[in-house]
C-alpha cells in the first residue's frame, strides 16, 4: 500500500552527519564523527583545509579561531603546530548542556587519520573548502583516497567551487561529485544550469532555507541527487522528504533517523 511505499522511499534518504554529529560533540573531531556513526548517520561530512606544510585537515573555517584555542589562518601553521591546539574546549564553553569532560583537549584530525580510523569502506562526504587558498588540495585529496584505497562507490566530494569540482573530475572521472549552492532568496534553477552541473556532478547540495517543492521536483526529476544543508528539525526534514529530496546534511543524525523510521 501507499504507506509501505512511502516507508521504502524514506529508507533511502541519505543521512549525512554534518561535521560529524556536531550538535553533540565538537565539530570535525574524531568524537564527533564517532557520534555520527552511533546516531545512524550514513555519511561522515568532512570539510578540508590545508596546513602550511601541505597536510589536509578536517576543519570548517580558514582560520583556527572559532574551533580551537589558536588564532590566524590555517595556511600559516604547520601540522605540528596545529596538533598542539585544543579543538574541544570551545564546544564545552559554547554548549554547556552538551559539554563533556572528554572533549577537553581533543585534537584537530588530519584526513589521513580519519581514513585510518574509519576505514576504506566507510562513507565519506568530503568538501574542498577555499580551493583558491589551497592550490593542489584536490590532488592531495585524491592521493590519500588512493593511498587508503577508499571505496569510491561510497565517496562523495562536494564544493561550492565548480572550478574545484571540475579539477577533481579531470584528475579522476570516477569520483562522484556534488555541487554546493548557497541561495540568498527563493531558490530557482534553470534547465540550462541543471544541464551544466550534470556535466560533472551527480548531485546538488543547496542551503535548505529558500527551497520550495517546485525546485526540488525539477532537480530530482532531472536525475540529480538533492542533498540540502543543514536541516536540524524534524518537521522541516519531513517536509523536504515529502517534496522529494534524496538526502540531507544534519547536525542531528538521530532526528533524521527517527523521521526515516516514521517517528
Ligand atoms: O557541505 C554542506 C554544508 O556544510 C555547506 O556549508 O559552511 O557548513 O560547509 P558549510
Ligand atoms: Ca560542509
């Protein structure tokens, strides 16, 4: 019947732990990625920055200030210097109700460490952040994907930069790509834009705020995946699923898991 069908569809909604389960643990730490798995996230979302000595690290901002006790640009520090920093205490201070003593002193992980810890058959959703600041980051990402024999079927690479995605596509056409978009007002997309994106990407990741059913239907009917970010309440999750999205980014993978279970 209809209810069973709806349930089957919901089962396939991709649950992306945004910066890990970042509502519950400091974003982009191993603790946060662990929590994402525990709370039924399908993918671990990882934002990449690059150190002065060329290591890819998991961090959202180009600067250290918000998520560590350091200051200044990531690109001006070596990995060894960044490894001295505390990437957990800020979370305890900012979110006392979610704080845990074990978050104090957590380290910034490298992408290499994440691959080692979570393995080649995990599902990673990796964003090249500020590729203009870090020439060569796509090549280094691919080097590590190959070094750790990451299962490319389960890997997605995302970026706001179509340039960065096109570089990825040129270097390795087998990598699946998602074009991120940030809408500032009512989301609209033309058939020409969809066609252009389909030349290199298999999906679109828009901010969810300004989406509407027509947009969702248009993108999904074109054959592209549609993974809005960052959706943190169950009513909005349900609405987006009813409109037809194929997955979403959330700081609360447990809530999306509940919604998928019909709870
Ligand atoms: O990657 C999806 C979403 O995370 C994009 O925004 O700023 O959180 O990386 P941001
Ligand atoms: Ca991101």
